[in-house]
């Protein structure tokens, strides 16, 4: 079987990293997989780009055109929006290839247009890394019962704070008109699968839950003492880790909630330090009542695995998540995770077995969960061991690849029939 993974990039953002990990997981399997991207950021020889170096520079300008169009809509939703309007010019090449099945991952930032996807003449598996596929232009939206993606995008149900042109509705209608043939959907979390099944656009499409793969041979526990020494972190304090691309800039990541929780913790447990990666130290760092170590952007897998091994607990304080790789990576390295009991986070953390699931958006319970994980050394050791075991059993390449193979086979069978 020959498959082709399509992604906007191989390194930019968590979705691109997940797609690249799946591609690498296929190496040595019965699937002959290729991966093609719009913007190549790695030197991994098995990933190619449809464009040369000069064309890649021009390719990177395309998202600005989509962003300019989105300014015609006023929205209280600050999360990324993608109109997916620019034709890629790649469809003929893809359709004429010898690929048996296409696996589309995060194809936004004007990599493929909505109409491009409709013109593909191959079996398609669409792996969702956010809510965009069944929403309008939004990548994440409220998931209450009256959400537009559940009810349909109509002129009379625009949310408060919405004004100007209703581009979300226009994008949703383009998907409704273009995507006449259902695609095989893969979601990494049960929450996102439930969203697909309750969406107006894709409620009757086939959905399979398959987690993002993780190389658990790279992500494994290291010596805590050596790991701290390598990062120059203090040996005798308790370290709480928070990581997100852009750090505190994305309100969905809940950095404001963690700040409040850490202020509580600093009073009860004065030896706690916070470690932050994904963002460099800002000009005006927050005052949490405890020291903060800013590590900036880290993308190398080995470096990340050493970091997770250096800390005592990882906190994912997000308000909304699919299957955050920060949480799966941490547990593979034997680091317990504290998160809120909401959305895809419930798939990642097993409450009081690999970490702690706090009451959704309760700062007090988030602080309580962090303190609970740290309070007892023997319990912490047990949580660490169980986190590692669960990571290997659920997210390792050997577990995930056969699940994708079955979905690929099903997509090919249904396409032929």
C-alpha cells in the first residue's frame, strides 16, 4: 500500500509534528508512505516539499492573504481562522501520482483550499488536529449545545461580538457545497470524535479515534539529576513545567489559570519553581511569588525528553485541547500530568493513576491537584511508573500504526465501491 501524508509543514506547530511522527512511524511497516509539505523545516530526508526554496518563500506569503481576508469579519474569538481560499496548483500532480490513499493532516495556512480537497480523486483519510474541518473558518470554537457548528451557520445565529462580513458562514457553506463525498475521519481524542458526530456538516461521516503516535524509545525517563544539570536547573527544589507554543499568548492554553494556581502553591509550598518552555522571558514577566525558569522554544525530541525527566510535574491548564502532545510526551518520560477534566484532556490523563484531572477551570482544584501529585514521594514514584506504562501501551508507534493501516484499507475499499 502506498500512502501520502499532506501537511502544511513538518515542524511548525503540534499538528505538523504529529504528522511527521506518523510518517516516521510508518518506516519499516507494510505501508510505503511519503510525506509532502508546503514549508519544510527539517532536514529529514524522507520528507519532501512540493516547492523549491524560492517557491517556499512565496508559499509562506499565502497565509497573509487569508489573514487579510479575515479582517473583513469582526469576531470575539481570538483563535486562528483559515478561509482556505487560494488554489494550490497541486491537485493534478496528486491525482496523477501512484498513491493509493491520501492522509490529510493540518492543511491550513492556505496550503490546500476547500475546493482543492473536493477535486482530489483518491481515497482520503482526514486526520483532525482541531475543529476547523466542521466549523466555519475557526480552528477552535465554543462547544456548547447552540454552537454554530452544531446547528449550522445561519444569518440569525451569529454569536455576540460578531460583526462585519460573516466569513465563518461563507467558509462553512463552501465546505457544505464542496465536500459531497464523506471522507474517513480520524481524531486523536474521543472528545473531538464526539464533536464530529454532533456537527451539522459531518454528523454522518465515519469517525475513528486513533491517538497521535509517539516514539517511546526517544521519549523515555532520564536521570533527574543529570537532566537538571544539563538544563542548569536547581537540584533541590520542586519543578512544575508548563509548555505551549507562544506560551501565554493563546488564551485557550490557560496560562492565566495556571498563574493563579501557582500563586496559591507558592504560599503552601515555598520550594516550588516554575519552568516554562515555548516562550522566552517577556519584558515584564509575571509575579507569581516563586522563581520562573524561561527556556524558550525547544523542538528537538531528545532535548524535550530530558526536560520532562528533569521536572516533577507537567501542567496542561488548557481550556480546550484535542490530544496535547505535551501531556503524552511528559507521561512517556515518567512525568505525571495535571490538567482540567475537559475536552481531549480526559483521554490523556487517568485521574489519580497517571496524574490529576482538576474540576474544569477551577484554579483552586488545579492547585490542589499539583500539590496532591507532589505531596507523597512514594505516590509520585508510582504515578511516574504508571504514566510511562500507559504511554507505551496507548501511544507507541507499534500500537498506532496498525490502527491507521485499518483505516487506510477501509478508505480504499469504500472508494472503490
